[in-house]
């Protein structure tokens, strides 16, 4: 069960709120990250950063959570940014041609 291999940490630094998921981001764990992102959106943080560097696997459910968060950010405050993940995770964005729809920090 991959749900045991996934956690989400948050860290606040002044006006930035970082969300750090770790492990397998899939159908059984997507709600954990979605809840953390929605909680962050309810704060006064000027920048919300999702750091994908510790995600070891991501499926289409995880991708959906990130795309929905990006859409909410575009419609509202545009304060969301993503830090690119491991090659295996980034490959999901490439294969689905969704990389350009997400606000990656470069």
C-alpha cells in the first residue's frame, strides 16, 4: 500500500509556504497533497511552492491534483510555483504534454 510511503510536510518562511511531498504520489495519496495545497491557499502566503524533489512516483491522479491547483492559482492569485522533481516524475509531465501548463521554477 503506497499510502504508507507518502507524507506531506509544510514549512512557512515569512511570506512563503513550502509544501514538500515525499514518496509515491498516486491515487491512494493524492488527497493528502490536495488537502495541504488547499490549506496553503487559505493562508496569506504570497508564494506557495510545491517541492517535488522527494516524490519517487507520480500517476495521473497526482498530475490532476497539480493541474487543478495551477488552474485555481491562475484564476486567483497566481502565487503557486513548483520545483521540478526527479526524472521519473518529470517524465509524466513530458509524456502528457502538461509541463507548459504548470508554473515550474527554473
